[in-house]
C-alpha cells in the first residue's frame, strides 16, 4: 500500500488508536524546541495536527501533509489564522513554499522518503540564515527489529512503505548541506533506558 493511500485510511483512527510512537514524538518535539525561538515554521508531516496545535502557540505555521484525509482532521481540530494547511508530496517539487522559514520540522515522515539528500537540498532553499531543522523519527534501532508504521483495519494489518535511515545518514547528510548538529536525543518507552529507544530526535542549525 502506498503512503498516501495508507494514511488516508489511517486518518479515521489515527488519533484514537494507541500509538506510542505518535505520542512520544510529540513529547520529543516540544522538549527539543522549547528553548528555540522561531516566528515562521514549515511543518512537514503535520498529520492530524498533533504538533501543529503546539506550534501555532509559538509561530505562524505552514503545515504540509501528503494525506488529504489527515489534513481534513487537522483542519477541524485547529481553528487559527496562524496555520495554513497544504497537501503536497515532499519527494516532488516544493511549490508549496511562499516565503522563507526559521524552523522546519519533520515528524515521523522521513522514514517514508528514500532520498534524504533531495530533502535536505530543498530545505536549504527555503530557510533563513540561522534557521533550525527538527527531525523526530522512529529510531532506526526499532526499525532493525522490524517495527514500522502500521495499523489494523477490518481487512487486516496494513503496513506503510518505510526506509531505514541510520543515524550517520541523518548527521552526514546534514553536515554536507551546511547544518551544525545542536541536539541528538533518544526517547525511551516509560523512560526505560534498558530497552531499545523508540524515538530519535535531532536539532540542526544552518549557520
């Protein structure tokens, strides 16, 4: 099942189903960005708006998602003139940006993108000097064990197409495109550091 189709189906139950990855990434984003100042945010992978709700309390947000159905849920949830919602595929031309940004966020979306270099190249074209990039992803250690984006329907378990990006791929690609690594942090279920971490968060800055 392709990514757009999967998330269109998932949208009707995305907020109500138990989802440790969704919930812990929301914690990671808020903690990572708490002390970061930003006025204009490009949110990639806004989904049903779990992070948009917090981001609009801090800045104007251009919220992007591949799924029309996920965006519909987000629009119903967030009534703010500080948020604009746009359906777009970030693996194609970035014709959805109308200005430059001082923060770009990626939440649980880069696992669905095969070519990170293309994404970083596009990011550098839409940010201001000193801008930040936040990445919150299912930890590659979890992916090594077979965990991936998936959900259950009446017709059975549905799995979304995913790609594993190792930590060195994230950091190496970021450095290649002129970003400095500000924060790398791992988040664990119930903060139990004897287990495999669930979420990898990275904060980058374009100097």
